[in-house]
C-alpha cells in the first residue's frame, strides 16, 4: 500500500521532514518513490517556509490511492488540499505517566477482588441446575 508520510532528516535536535510517497513496508527514512514537499516543525505556524508542498503531484498520488498518515493529512487539511481529519480523543494524554500506571494498578486490584465473587456465583449456579 502506498502512503504519503513524513521522512525525517536534519540533525540532532533539529528535525526537518520530507513529505514522501513510499510503500508502507519500507522503513520510515528508507526508500521512497517521490518527494512531494517538506515540513519544518521548528518554525512558527504563521511562516510560509514551515511547509512546502507540490500540490499537483500530491493530488495525483491521492488519486492513485495513496493514503496519507494522520500527520500528513493534518498538514494537507491545513493547506486546504483535503478535508481536515477528525480530532483524536486521548483523555489519558493529559495525565502524567506515573499517575496512569497507578490508576491501572488500582483497576487491576479492584478487578482481582471482584473476580472471586464472580467465580463463587458461577460455582453456585451449576449446582442449582444439576438438582433439577
């Protein structure tokens, strides 16, 4: 499957991305079919130099069935080349990782205390059926 995706370049702590068409099986920074633009996340959103796109080639590859990744779809949506994708919902993202782990452990402990009660009920139910 063909994908429109970002390929990372630049130096350490200074990323610059190429927007490329590549087979989904190839490595992120590996072989690609064609370079379609660039994306520089370090520049402010207002600057034109932040994103450069070859609109006609992108439209061609989309017509050929290439699927954009989520980030590329957002870049294309911001540049009015396709519909803006729906926003994702990840409520856990705002919670620090340590707190997420604590909550997961609490849920597991609650589930383990509830499990024996459920097993007892299951054991009682077949006995009642056998007596009939």
